[in-house]
């Protein structure tokens, strides 16, 4: 029942939100719904084993409303469930025209995300995939920045092409199943010839690669992150990029083991090039949001490389890093939003000396920054340690090249800290004040998560153990 | 004893949290007492542990499972043995004196900054303790990166100054280059042995092929190059003096830079089995020792001279490690900790008295006004120059003797470096303390000896610098006089070398004579006529540090920046994006519906859903027509 609740609560809550005209009510209701979802998610974590739900849906098509929450799904739904209330509280002071529609769409997107992570049926998966994305098109094109239309269009083109390819792939597999079924299990049991795998693999991979994104399919992302309202950017980068990674782990690797093994080096090289490429660009960024976007691309590249190393330690690293990356990047966006909302700029050239005016925010950002560069005893270290280890096991030289990103990450992250917070104040920061208590409270929550999971990562690793063995056994 | 071990890092962590969180409410005296008290408490516990190890041997304390991944388990465990307990004493002992000194030195700071300073200082000690206490390489790595973080925070402590921030960032990034090497070595060990716990690694070293052994030891050494400021990763350390002076003392003496020595001494089993790596360590160490000594000769900033001397002395320690004199290197870490902490704190006392003047050309004649600082600083200078019976003599002699046994050329170059050391140290001493005062009247009027919170640490360190060498008296003088060697023997397998006693006397005589001559020369040259002008010719090249920073800038930083700019402005904008936008434009051009999307009127989702439905229906209705079309294609 819990898997169904995780989808239904935000779905129905979101639909109701459309009809709440009062701004305060809309915000309050959305927060309430997201907290209810969080409660459901925690209840799911508390139960051991895989939670399933199955109902007839389109029997003639061989598709059912099958949901399943194993370790990975529990973890990602938890990430989704945690992110939304944190986002709602941290951005509570932000004003939107037509507030009720904004929050309604946010909740609908959350429902879609939950569905993606929980679906055990491919058609259902596809349906939720679109349900998660469509509200974002609206959110970005209506509430975004100056260039929102062009950017949304680019975002749309990218994901649209990806979705079409994926749909083609799904249907192809569907017709291969003996009983014409969309069930995940039927797909897992398929015996696809190597030749076919090598072709269909790309239909899925490109869709997921765009979503992650992996170099060179990433150019929609910095624009979309920059132009979306920050609350939407947070959803995009903390949770939505995990759709792509999740899908690779859940769908691609087990269904196309031979193609995965065949193309592993190609994909890993692309991912590692992307890591270095994005890190270098991040060094030259003058915009706080774009810097975080490129930093995120570099981090996602490592996750992609680690998955294709196809070993246990890599999958374990990717699992916990999906959660950790979400938490850390969420924190960075909250800081970016706090700065932009207060000072009206995100340009490094117009910032500086903020540590004198907002020491509390500065300390929190420094902790987040060091989590972003995976300092030991922060959560990201554990994930990156396991993932780099996986890449090393696959190929030493790949690990060496990928490893340069930890140096570059230090450069751009400390650049950011220095340019925004240190040095002397500039005209735009002269009258800056400490960030609001909501913002700081949420950052403190995230920082506590960062340290706790950094010192004692075992529960998180244990949570996803079952998925790792399933995936490795399936291929 | 297991639970006692946890207390050692726990006290400084507690101090960090209390001072960090209470920085706005705590008074300065409370901050100082807490900050110094926790380190003193750690020192007391370290003493207990030391004597426990001495009588009962090593113990391992496992707190919890840290990372269990793949097929390996990495516990959060501490190993208290001869090597780590010795380092614990150095870290907490010297660390405490530096904390005590700081309470007076930093007293002008506002109280919340004062608390921030002590919080960072405590965190620094905490990280260093993790580094030496860890029972495996990953826990060592936690401390390893932790000290990098703390040095970043402390070098950039005065964060309004952009240059200081730059120095802080440089320190962190250079360290990270080394850290990558360390990390790769850890992965290598994990992939070959499935463990990084010291005991298991050293017991199973024979399972490693010689290529593995070489790879692992060289990568570990890359880590050590970063942390211990060796060529080519040394340039951060001289810049690191941007931080408050006691921080320099902490970085140079008790924490951070000694980490690389500790790591290699800890891994002595691996290094002894890789000749390639050992030679590399010795050569890099020797080259660094000489190279930085030449730079120190022409520096006029009191802290810069000391900074380059640290780089140079670290070079000696690596030379020792490279020729298999692990105990000698650890011994030199210890004596160096005494006299380098003394010298930096002494320099701090001078800077304090001179109202933040650091240029020795504007000092002179401070002998009379700062009697305690003067006499203790002189002790430090003699100790570092290797004059018997001061501590530096014993440790340096041990390294040089081992170097001679390995290769007489190493010894010759080492002695040349020692002569330079004696020369630049006494150039510094003579220019600062002898002759006549060259500062302003204002400064002269305010010249004063520092308060006792600063002079007491100086006196204690001076005593240690004088007598600290007696724990390692060579076999030559006293049979079984090398207490340190016998104490460390359970964890360090020394590579034995034999030199005739007569030869050893001669070598010792030469190095002492050379140092003494250099000292006399420097004093006679600079006490009356200090170098006040701008250097020219070779002197200018030395003063400008061989232009290495400029070289790195031109060869590495600038090209990377250019590449990044090229990626950002050309590839990203017109390459990848150009293609995508081209496709986008094409689609827009040929599609009315999509143009509607671009107007923002109708969501593309409608078109999209319609298209998707058409596809589904097509396939369904035609009973797999499209599927057949696909399969016929491939």
C-alpha cells in the first residue's frame, strides 16, 4: 500500500492545489502534502523487504499497475520525499504569480518521480517518466527567467527525442516478450541476441544519457538550471537527474548485459571526458547557478562511469551517491537562491565579502562546498571513494583521468567560496544581511545529514544491498 | 587502554565544537582555556598511552564499520603503537605549547574571530591525530585531507585579504594533487590485497608483484610530496605563511608537513621492497633540501626564511627515508618539531614586538630589547645548524651517515646543504638580533619582550631543542644509546648499514666543521653590514625563488585556463549546442505545432502525447507492423 500512497498523495494533493486560490493556503497545503509523503516514505523505510503493489491496468496490452519498492526505490523515494518539503520551506519567501498552479505542478511532478522510481512495469514507467517531465516544461516556461522560452524549448527537444527513442525501445522489447508483457520481470527474462542488444541499447541509453546528463548530451542542462525558478532547478538537479541514473541501473544494465559489456569502455570514456570537460568549464564560470550546474554534470559523469564499470563496489557507490548528491546539490541551490533573492545577482563579479555580512550562511556554504569536493567525513566521500575504486578496478588509467576531477573540483568550488564570501564587500553586498531563518534551518538539516552519512554510511549502504545483488544477478 | 585511545582525538573535537558553536557567547579567556585545555588533556592521555605501549606493546581500538563495500571492509579503527604514540606526543605536546602561545599572540582579535581561530586550531590537531592514529590507510586519508582543510581555513583566516585567500586555495589544491596519488595507491592496495589495514597489508606484502609494490609506493610518495612540500609540489608551503604565525608553527612543526614522513615510515615494509621508489624518495628529498636552501639564502621575510628551511629539512627527512634510515627520519621529525616550533614562535614574538613588521632589513639589534626571544631563537638556530650537542646534530648526523653508506655523493650534497642551512639561519639571526636597530622611532619606542604566555613556550621548546637529541645517541658514543631506535624497532625494520667507526668520526667532524665555518662566516658578514639593498644577478634569481611559481603559471595554469575558456566559449556554445539548436531550428521551421510551443501558448506536451499515442496505436493496430519493419532493418 505504501508505494501507491507515495504516488497518490502528491498526485491528489497536487490536483487539489490547483483550486486553492489563497497564496498562503496553497503554500501551506503543498507543504502539508509533501510532509505527508515524507511520512509515508519513512514508514516504507521502516518496513524491511520489498514492498509491492499490483493492480490491473491495461490487461489487453499486457501492462499492469505494478509498483515495487526495493532498497534502491526506497532510497530514491526517500530522497524525493525529503527534497520537496526542504525546497518548499527554504523557498517559502519566494513569490510566484499564480501560486496555486506553481505548487500544484510541483506536486504533480513529485508524483511522477515517485512513479518512475517505483514502477515495475515498463509502460507504467514510461507514463510516469512523462508525468514527471511535463509539469517541469510548464514550470520552466511560465515561471522561468528571461530566456525561459528558448531554454524550455531546448530542454523539450532534448527530452522529447530521448523519450521517443526510449518508447521505440520499450515497444521493441515488448514485442520480443513471448506473452506480450510490459512487466519488468518479463523484460529481465528476455534473451536478446547480442546484435539486437547492441542496437536497442542505444535507444534506451540516449534517453537516459540526456536525462542524467552525460557528455555530450548535457547542453540543455546549464541553461535549464539557470533559467528555471530555483525551486524547480532544485527538483531538476537534486531528484530528476536521478531518473536517468536509476533507469540505467534498473533497466539498461540487467536487460542489455552484453551490450553493456560491449560498450562499457565507450560510455566510460564519454563520462570521464564529460567530468573533466564540465569541471574545466566550471572553473571559468561567472554565474553561481551555472557553476553548480557544471559541477553537477561532473559528478554525474562519475556515477555513469561507475555504473559501467559493472562491479559491485561501483553500484554500491552509485546507490549512496544518488542520495548524497541530491542532498548536497540541494544545499548549494538553497545558498544560491538565498543570495539571488536577497541581492538580485548571481554574478561573481558583483559579489564578494558576504562572509562579513552573513557569517552563518558562509559557514554552512563552506561545509557544503567541502561536501561537494568529497572531503572525508562528508557523505560524498564515501560514494566517490567506492565509485573511483570501481573505475580503478576497471582500468587504472581511467581512474587517473577521472581522478583529476577531484583536483579541478577543489579549484572551482573554492573559487566560488572565495568570490562570493571572502574578500572585501562590494557595492551590491554592502548592505547584505544574514539569510532568513527558514533557509538556514533547512541548510542545517542538510549539513547534519551530510556529516551523519559521512561518518556512518553503513545504514545507507545496507539499505540498497538487495538491489545491488539483484542487478548483478540479473545480468 | 582501548577507550583511552578514543579520548585523544575526542578532546580536540569537543574543543572545536564548543568554540565553534559558542563563538558568539564565549569570552576570550574562556575560549583560550577551552582551546588549550583540550589539547593539554589529549597530551596527558597520550602520555599514558605512550607508557602503556612502552610496557605492553601495541593495541588496536575498533570503533565501528566505516565503509563496507565490494568485498572489503574498512573499519574506523585506531592503532596505538610505538610510531603513532611517539607522534601523538609530538602533536599534542608541541600543539599545546602553540595553543598556549596563541592565547597571547591573537589577543587583539575580536572575540568571535578569536574563538573561530581556536576552533580551527583544535580541528587541525584533531585531523592530525586521526592521521597518525588510524589503523588503516583510509583513516589516515581522513586525517590527511582533514589537515588540508584546516590549513585552508587557517591560512585564509584573515579572509578579507584576497592574497591570503589565494594562498589558502593554492595550499589546498596542491595538496589535492598529492591526495589523488594517495587515493590511487589505496585503490591499488584494495584491488590486490582486498584490505588497507596496516597489519594485513604488511603481513601480505609478498603477495604484491614488484610492479605493484613500485606503483603503490610511488603513488603514496606523490601524496607525501603534496603534504610534505617536496619538489614539485612544494610551492604552497612558503605561501602558507599568510596565516597567523602560530599557525605556521603548527603546520611546520607539529602537524601537516610531517604527515608525509609518517606515512612512509609507517609503510617502511613496502618501501624497503621497492628500490625504485626508495631511490626516487632519496633523490627528490635531496634535491628539495638543496634547492630550497638556496632560496632561503636570499629571503628577507623572517617567516619566508623559516618556511624554506622547513622545506629543506623535510628534504633531509625524505633523504633519510630513501636510504632506509626510517628511524633517523622520524628522529629528525621530532627534533625538527622542537626547533622549528621554537623558531616560528620566536619569529612571532619578534613580529609581535615589531608591530607586524616581517622584513628583517628593518630590524636589527633586537638582542637587548627581546632577551628571552633572542636567546631561545639562538638555541633554535644552533640546533638546526647541527652543532653538537644540540638536538639537530644527532638526527641530521644519523641521516647523513646512512646516506654515506648508501652513496657518498648523497652525503657530500647533504653536507653542502647543511652548510647552506647554517649560513642562512645565521644570516637571519645576525640581521635580526645583532647590529643596530633599523626600524622607525615609533617601533623602537614600543619594542618590548612578549608576555609570559608567549615566552614560556619559547623556553620549554628551547630546552627541548638543546637536549632533545639525547634520546638518539649514536652507537659510536654510547653502546645501546639510541633509545629511539630500540623503542621503534617493533614497527620499523631498519635497513642496516655499516660504516667503520673511524670513517664515521671523520664524516661527523667534516659536517660539524663545515657548519661552524658557515656560521662564523654569516655572523661576521651580516652582524655589522646586513644586506639592505635589492639583490642582483644570481641573488635576484634566488630571491625570486628561481621563478618556479611563474613557470607553473605559464606551463600549467595558463594553458588550462585557456583550454577551459575554449571549452566554455567555443565548444559549448557553437559546437554541441550549435548542432542541437540547428536541429531545433529545423524542427521549428517545419512544424507549426512546435512554434506554438515556442510562443509559450500551448505546451509541447499535447503534441508529444498525441505523437506517442499515434505510435502506440500504429503498432497495436497493425499487429506488430512497425516491429517487423524494425527487425527487417537490422
